């Protein structure tokens, strides 16, 4: 839980830094836009990691490795590690941080339209 709060604080600090560097000021609209981009990126990365870890791309990865390897290594016929075992990235905290940032975006949008 502490790690999630730390990553959320880092992401919000990044939002304020990007807003100040890019636009020279920090406004609610810039905060909403940049936070949405960062939250969307985190959620897309975590969802892609979930899909890869569940083994969706294992057959395609195995096929590419078989086609593009040399004929000498084909004769060895050693066991090929599937992609789902190569990607061991913990995605739980990314999902939670992305959702928390989206809640910030929704709260800021509510304030913006009042």
C-alpha cells in the first residue's frame, strides 16, 4: 500500500513538472490532460502485461523464434522459453496507480465543469 502511494505521488509530481515545463504554468486543464495521458499509459502498459503473461502471444513468439533461428540451432532442438515466462513484470501496482490517477482526473473534471 505504501508503494502505491509513493508511485502515485511520483506520478503527480511528474504531472506538475511536465505541466510547468511544457506550458510554463499549472492550470486545472493542463493537469487534467497530462494526468489522463499518464494514467492511460500506465493502464495500457499493465493491460498489455496481463495479456502477455496469460500466454496470448506464446504461439506467435514460438513461431517467430523457430522461423528466424539458424539451421544449426534448429538441430539442437532445445526447449524454447515461452514469452509469458520471459515477461515477469508485476502489474498490480500499475493498475492501481493508473486507476487512482483516473479518479484524480474525474474529480478534476467535476471541479472544472462546476
